[in-house]
C-alpha cells in the first residue's frame, strides 16, 4: 500500500471512530475534541513564547546595563557646577554647591543665585579677592607678582621682569625671569623683592592716630620702614599716621638676633592685610605660637613666600582672627611641627582653609585646633598623618560646634 492509500485509510478509520464515539457518548467526544484543539494550539504557540521570553530577558539585561553605566558616570561627575572645575576647589558632597575657590576666584557675597559659583577676581592675576560680583577688592597677587597700589587698593598685578621690573631687576633671562637685582632688592625664585620683611596694610579711623605696627616692641625692632616713597630708618613700632584710611607699609625687621616669632603680631587690631617677603627668615627661629593671635581686623594673609621649614611650635598661630574668611597655606612647610594646639581657634568667620599639603607626622597635640570655627562646614584631612588619639583631639572642633 502506497502513502496515499494509507492516508485515505487512516482518514476513513478516524471518521468511523468519530461517528461511533458520537453515538456512544457525544459529551466525551466534545471534550476530546477540545483537548486536541488545545494541544494543537499549544504546540503551535510554544516557539513564540520561547522567543518572547528571550527578547524580554535581553531587554532586562540591556536596561540594567544602561542603568549601571549611567549610575557610575553620575558618581564620577564632579559635584561642582558644570564648567567650574578649574575655578572651584572644594564642593559640597552630592550637590552642585562650591564651598571654596582656587586662587584668583571668589564666591560673591551679594547674590543668592551665584552664592555657590566662583567668580573671577576683577584684577588680573589676583591671588585673593573678596566682595561682590561687580565690585571686589584684590588683597594679594599671585605668581610672585608685585602689586600696583593706588589709594590703598591693588589695581594691578601685571608687573613682570620685562614691563615692570626694570627699576628692580638688573638682568632678565630670555624667559623674562630675573637673574639679578638692583640695590635694595633681593632675588627669590626669579623675582626681585624689596629688601623688607613684609608688606602690610594698616587702617586708621581718624587723622593723627597712633597704632602699633608689631607686637612686643621690646623684642622686635623695626630697622627700616617705607610708606609710599618715604623711607624711615629705625622708626618707632608705634607710629602716628597723619590721615585716616588704609596705609600700605613695607617694614624691615632685623632678624639676626631673634630666636622666636612668638606673639609677633599679637593683638595688632589695625592690621587688615599682610604679605611676606622671602627675606623674612631666620633658620634659628622655631616658635610661631600666637603669631597672629588677636588680629581681629585681619582679612587677608599671603604666606606664599613664607619659609617655615624649621618651625616646631604653631600653637594659637591664628587664634582670634575673627574677620579672616579664607586662608591658603598650600606652601606652608609643617614637617617639623609638634604643637598645633588652638591653631585656628575662634576664627569664627573662616569658611575655607587649604590643609591639603599639611605634613603632621610629627605633631603630638592638636587640642581645640578648630574650636569655634562655626562657618567651616567641611575639612579635608585626608593627608593628615595622625594616630587615633590625635584624631580625637581634632574632633573637639566638631564637639564644640
């Protein structure tokens, strides 16, 4: 029997069986028929379901991968406002709020909408400035540039060996770096500095007011002082200014016989700004405790030229500097310091401080180091080399806050 005949025979047998089952029990036939239909449909749809589940699984895996990549990229993005990377120094975690700015930038104090955005100082090459977005005052210049001052304000920081150093620098290199200086100037890192110890700005509230220029006049003697173009030899440490306002003064201190900087500017309440020259150095001086303690009007300190590699004691160094808002100590050498007790205590206006380069491996005491620094909301102490008991002393800042 060939295939065609076999198929016909099967169909006839099937029809006969159906008729017979129909006569015997019509309900059973119906159920069997429904079951056959279900099996046929199930057999036909099974491959489709497998394909559907495969597609669904691939979609879930793909979506999960996209989520992971997006989440990791979000974590890697800087928390500062986009475009602020070169301006903002530290940011509030998991937000777009900048807390501190890099040199040459500042956070204005006038507009809420730019409260956390760093704005560039109005004076080009300014190191530290403060004020509003449209009106800000430069207090110190960067890159070892000497400021040009008019009426107590820095109006330019563009002096270079080529354009502004001619009366100071005797010879310049091809890179416009000074290689030798004229009389009354000293060479330091390619720049000519006046042969003075520091440049300070003092404020007087009335005419003919006498103020103290330095602390402990019996110990620290002023050998030379320059006010404008006027040079005074061996002037008194308590000086009478003929007019009220800000006064820019270059002061030279004879450090040859000095063994300590203790309380050097202690309670000099008329001092509002200061920058140090490289000549303010004596390798034998190891104590700076109370150096700026009680300088309640001090708003700006430039210590980029300050040489502190031999200092051991910095206890209470900035204690009580109530108006000091920002402090950059990135060039400060603290590798030999053992005492930092109350170093920034009662600096209640201080909102930012750069301690990223602090070397604390030899520090033994840090009690109340940041006590009453109410406006400091975060500190980067990742480079602090301390033991557990030292960390607990630093935490006194958090307890008091």
